[in-house]
C-alpha cells in the first residue's frame, strides 16, 4: 500500500505541474519549467537538494574526499595520524597540536574549495539518480513477479 501511495502522490505532483503550466500559459503569465522530468526525477540543471543533503551529506563527502586525496589534506592527515599513534590517542591531542592545527587549516581550505564541493555534489546527485533508477527497476521486477504469481494462482484454481 505504501508504494501505491507514493505512486499516487507522484501522479498528483505531475498532474499539478501540468495544470499549473496550462493555467499560466492561458493567462499569459511567465511559464516556469517543471523542476522534474516526466519520471519525477529532478532535472540536472535545476539541482534540487534537501537541506540535510546539502548541509550534512555533501559536507561529509567533502571531508572524506579531502582526507583521502593527496592534492588536498592527505599528507597532513597522515602526519597527524602518525603522531597520534606514537603519542597515544588522548595524549596526542596535546602533544600533536601543530599537526592537528595544520590538518584543521587544510580541512577548512578544502571545505570551502568550490571545485571540490561541486565534484562532491555531482557525485552525490549521480549516486542518487542511480539509486532511483535501481529502485524503479526493482519495483518493475516485483510487479512482473506479482503478475506471474497471480497468473499461476489463477491457473491452479482452474484445475
């Protein structure tokens, strides 16, 4: 019932967008393009992200990528990690202050680097679209399975 409900909501959104488009074009108002394509997936040029996606998930991707990539903060992260392993985790907070400060400064620089942020945003949107497509394919497979099972049950009842 949940999938049916979601499907109905998406139909209503699509219908609302079409009615709004017709109303605006009939009255001569400026017609806005729909923010979704025919499958209700956000268009890539009109990137719609939820606040949690924009503020949390993409920021986490930026931090992770800045730690992992050599051209950003990999060296500072490696130095800080090495120092903390030598000094111990708790004592390393005070003993490795220089390496920690360098790493924090590098992370701040990487965090506000627009090219890195754009790359992470594009990767996130690509993963999100792939996930949506995968879910659609899975839903279609499930519908086909249900039809096959329904036909099998009908054939069993006839016998």
